[in-house]
C-alpha cells in the first residue's frame, strides 16, 4: 500500500462517512481553539496594516465541516483585532490540504455550501470575504510556495505516519508484531522503538517544510492526539484499537480471515507524548514554542446524541473509527471483511466494553512561531 496514494477518510456524506462521524474530532479541535485565537491575534498585530490578504492552511482537512470551525474562529479574531487597531480587514485565502484520495468534491461542494449558508449573515457583518482552494499532497513534503502562508493549522492528523515503520514485516522470520496491528503490551520492545523513530523522521520533515512555507511572521497551531504516559503501549488514546484486534481474532476463529493476514496487518499510527513532540521541535530548531496545552476528551463526546435504538448506538459509535480505518482494512483484507466485522463482531465487543469506563482521548496542543 502506498499511503499517499491509497489512504483517505471515508468520503461522501453518508451514514458511515467521515463527514457524518467526526464530532469527536470537532470537540478535540474546539478544546484548543483558544490557541488559534491567540496566535492569529499575534499575527494580525505584527503584519503591516497595508496587508490586504492573509493565507491560511489547514493540513489534514479530511471531508467534514471541522475545518470551518477553525476558519470561523480566525475570521472573528481578524475582524476584532483589525477593528481595535484601526486597520482594514484583509481577505482570506484558505488552502485545504489532505492526501490526494481525500474527497475534496464533498468538502468543496455540499460541506462548504452548507457552511456558507450558516455564516452568510455573520460574513456580511464582519466583511471578511474568504476563498478556498484544494491543495492535495502529503504534509510530510513541501506543499506551498516559500514564505507564502501566514497561519498553518492541523488537528487530529499528525499521529498518522507517512508509512508503516520499515521492518515490521520484512524480517526473515516473518511479521514481528503478530496478533497486534499497532503497539500493544504484547508487542516486542523494538516495535515501539520503530514507531517512535518513524514519528521522529516524519515530524522533523513536517517542521522543516512548514518553516520554508511560512511567512516571516508566521504562526502554526498543531493539535495532536497523544498520550499522557511515558509508555507508548498504553491504551490511553487507542483503546479502540485493541477492540479491533480482538474483532479480527474472532474473524480468524470463524474462518473468515486468515491468521497470516492479521499478523501482517499494521497501521501507521503513533500517539506521542508532549515530551517527545517538544524534543523533536527543539532538535529541528526552526520554531519557538509560544504556548502548549494537554487535555482529554471523552470518547462518548463523539456522539451528538445517544440513539434510542440500542443497535443504532453501537453502529454510531463504531462509525467514528470506521470512517478512519475502513479504507485500510479493505486494502489489506478486501471488501469481504467489512460486513461481518462492522455488523456483527465489533457491535458485540463494543456492547461489552464501551460504557464500562469513561474512555478518554489525550490531546496535545501546541502554538509555534517561526524563528
């Protein structure tokens, strides 16, 4: 699998799409919106009053309306700050980035149209015209012209790696992470080391390229699903992964999936600690940390409302992760796995476990300024 070419969130606007199942990601982004507001106020205060336009970029925008949560916050701060300073309000160019397989048609079609209808009144009051453009590509590479972007934002994306760590399936003995498709308590110690090293390479590249693209006064706010513990095998933010692993083992027992296919399946995810993130930032050296925050969001907050129908509860909860993982599962196992996994196996597992504890997602938010 070539991640840049083949990976994406579930497109469209249907029941199992990312657009319909990204409330949790919206709550995560809202928890750090104060950092966005503070960064934009600093930016607007620092740039010349003659500046007639600002370029914003959302990296890893996916297909839902969450990118416009950020845009609304930015527009309000720009309007308020410019009015306070007696400056003209600049136009906004919003660059929406994700991998080429992302459903940009849905994002720039019905999702954007719906957002414009909602803010039409406030737009006319604030007087801030904005223009959107898709920018497909991997954010682990260069995306934009040098010094062309004033503010960069990324939420719930940088825990995705550019690839599965090399070496997990290339040993002469076969897969080394058998029975797990991520870092678990039963994984050999070198598995977590491989994942950390891949994250270090990827995040360093990310910072290097963003430094080149940001304007001299540029700011960046990153929100990364992470962990509080120093132990990378903790299930803090990824308990649902262990439930998927259990579900796949059940399908092996039923003869639906081959054990060898499960053993060779790994996902390119790493939930870092704040110490790991800051260590890479300091080592790379291009950015100054302005402010940081670590906070938790309940997984149950991913539900807009709890359906009265019990079956619908599990369908809705599972769709939160299905919208993210289904493309990877289909690529590795084929379409035949989808119906038994999501309609039968996972609902039974979730019914036993989901409400037993208040499971939380740990999130790392950090505001950076170009040095």
